[in-house]
C-alpha cells in the first residue's frame, strides 16, 4: 500500500458514490451507460474470484466486496428498478459491448502471467476494465449536454486510473520484483481513452461553463 494506491482507491470509491447519489436522489440514470455498468460488474466479479480463498487484509477484502456489490447494485437499478429504468437512454446506448468482452477474454487466453483459471480471469478483468468506459464515452458524445453528476462520475473514474499509474511507477521504483506489466499497459490505455473527456472538462472548468462534448 502507498499513497497513490490509496488515493486511487478512494477516488474510485468516490466515483461510485457520486453515481449512486445521482441514481437514488434523482431516480434517474439519464446520461449513464448501462452497458458500461454491465461491463464493470463483469470486471469485478471476474477479478475477485479469490474473495473466499485468499485473504490479504481486511481493507483488501472490504474493497473487493464494495466494488462487487456496488457494481451489481447499479446494474440492477438501471435494468430492473421501475422508476430508474424509465430514464435509461436506450437509443443512445447502442455500443456493441459484448465484442469487448469477447476480445478481452481472447486476449487473456493469449497474454497472461500464469495459465491458471484465476490468473486468466484476472487478466481478462484487467483488459476489459481498460475499455469498459467506451460505451459511456460514446453515449456522452451522442447526448452532447451532460449533467454535472455524470460529469463528476466520469472525471473521478478517470482520475482513479491516473493515480494507479503513479502507483505502478512508485512500485516499479521501490520494489525489486514488480512485474504487473499487464495492469500497467492496460492502465495506460484506459487513461488515454479519457484524454478527450479531460480536455473538454478542463475547458469547461476554465470557462466556468457546462461541459459539452462534440458529437
């Protein structure tokens, strides 16, 4: 554990809280991609298959439970909650996300650290998380105007990965055998996908105006 990893975890947790606040306070999921939320649910279930077999720390176990439970809860609300699901932007959320699942799993079968079920699913979750934000970013581009809570959710989600890059750099410099190259490469790709969003976020912040993404 280091300050960058902690900052990344807290930023990720805060992004989830912002999204839950939006859904439960407004009873709306407008502007949120259900497909991205479905991908995140798959990511965390696949990554934390070791939840009941490997114990590292109370903090580690707690965060695993939080990420699994929150991702499933958000997906359930968007799909089954009688009020929330009415606001779902079905016509805008048309990204074919299952191609991402298939491609990520195929890549995990080829590029992994160990050929075991747990390690393959870990690699699969890393690859899938790197591109899981794509349906959300496409939806935001199509909708144009974005409400503030959705903007903050995506911003903190991107910031979480930026902190994790700093975490990996720190670990590479301080740990003699740090070899999580799959996570590092995927994290760089994931952060790069946010570049366009961060640019327009900075412009809107600088001009004190509402964020608008080009169609």
